[in-house]
C-alpha cells in the first residue's frame, strides 16, 4: 500500500516532468526544470515525509525513501537528455505509467503495446515472493543460531572494521559473503513482491529484478549488467550511461560514471534510511563501487584482448559456472564489508524479521 501510494505521487510528478522536460528534452528549460526543481524535490521530499509520518522501521523507510524515488531520479535524468522511450512520449498517461511504475514494464515494438500478463504469471510471481520470504527468513535465522559462524546483526560496528588490513582478512571476506547472500535473498523477495503488485495492478508484464547473480555470474559484467538488481541497472543505463555517451564520454568513462552514480545513490540512502544511526560513514560505499568499475574495466581492457588474455578466457569458458561465479564474487569482495556495514550494524535486517518466516533463538 505504501509503495502504491508513493507510485501514485510519482505519477502526479510525471505530469510536470512530461511537459517541462520530456517535451523540452536537451534544452535549457529541461535542464533547469530537472536539476532545479524535480531532482531536489525527489531527493529531499521523502526524508521530510517519513519524519512527518513518524516512520522508524528501516524496511518501511527503504520502501518509502529509496525504491520509487530512485527510479524517479534516473527517469528524470533520462528525460532531460532525451532518452525517454518513444512509447512513453505518446501521451501524459503513457508517461505517467512509465514514470510511476516501480518496475519496468515490457514493451513490444512489433505490436506497439505493453505485453499483457495472465493470471498464471501473476500468481507465479506471488509464489516466488512467498518462497524468497521463506528462504530469506530461514537463511537469516542461521545468523542467530550459529553466531560463531555468521556475523552478528544489529550490533555496533567493530572498531577495526575500517582498518586497511581488514581488506585482506579471510574472516571479513566470509562475513561479507554471508551477508551478500542475504542481500540477494532480500532483493529477490523485494523484487518479486514489486513485480507481483505491479502486474496485478497494471495487468502488464515486467522485467525481472534479480537473476541469481551470486551463483550464476560468469564475469563481473554479467553480475552487474545482467543479473544483480536489474531495475537499478536499467535506470543507470538510461539515466547515466547513455547521457555520458551523449556528452562525448567513451564507453569506459560512461561505465565509470554509472558506478560512481550508483555509489552516490547508496551514499544518499544513508541519511534517508539510517538517519538515526549515530555514526554514518560516507565515501566507503562509493569506493566499493569504484572497485567494481575497475574490475569491469580490467575485464574489457587491452590485456583481456591480448593472446594471453584470450587463451585465459578460453580456459575459463570450460570451467563450471559455479567455479566462475565464485571467482567473480571473490574478486568483488575485498571492499564489500565497507558497503554492508550500515546494513548489518544498524538493525536493518533486524527490522526485516517482521516480514520473514524466521527462527529466532530464545533469550538466555
């Protein structure tokens, strides 16, 4: 209900965006309206709204301040630089559906219509939503049942957490890996819930959000580009990557801009969701995403196109998917604890218990 209400507000905002930005794309009017009015409002208004409503649960804060505001930010940028899909430009109603939908609806260029969804598909997403809630709950239960194996959730950040030697600490890698899997389950549940709600209300098919990145990605590019949080990936592609290319940046520069934008997005999440946390540390999350950009740059560097690089790629192509996925995750994990800090030490996952089928240890 909360997300639907926010999506309705976004649809109302889209009326102004359509007339002042979409129809004036790549003009001074569009840039002034976007940078001067819409973006400041979308970035700041949710924080004031949740404070006025007294919302404190971090899951509800995330739903209110992050999901639809994020899509609104990047769809506004997309409109400013003239990359709004043609079908969304046809009318105010069409654009309101595009801008306000928390998920990206599938458009068929051949029929020039949105792809309809049947009831079997809608309930399939509902089933997956319940399944991921169950899996996330059972997996999160392990954190409390086996505290010597899994990192503690909801406790203060250890003093040594940001020491540089922790970057290469196998124990820290293990903790980051366990939390990353929990993140995947949470995002998969969030995604399926959003897809179910969107398909139920619009009767239109949406793109998937998560495609099992932790266990099936064969490269960093595949992890971030085709499997992890595809909603945000598409937002970054349309709202940052394409504008960067339009402004003259190379593909490599555009990729770097996209990851920097992703880092800044997650920095903005800190005061939006975790304002009551006593010690917010800025910059570390952005460094994590810069590291991911470096991995992708290495993947597409001249070294990878050299004879030795090609031979290595051929050898890797014969390896099992599970092994390649493990290498991808290991490559991206060294700075991962900087990203997960606020989530495991702020009580974010503790708040998630209320929506999960979780087993909690009895108090001693």
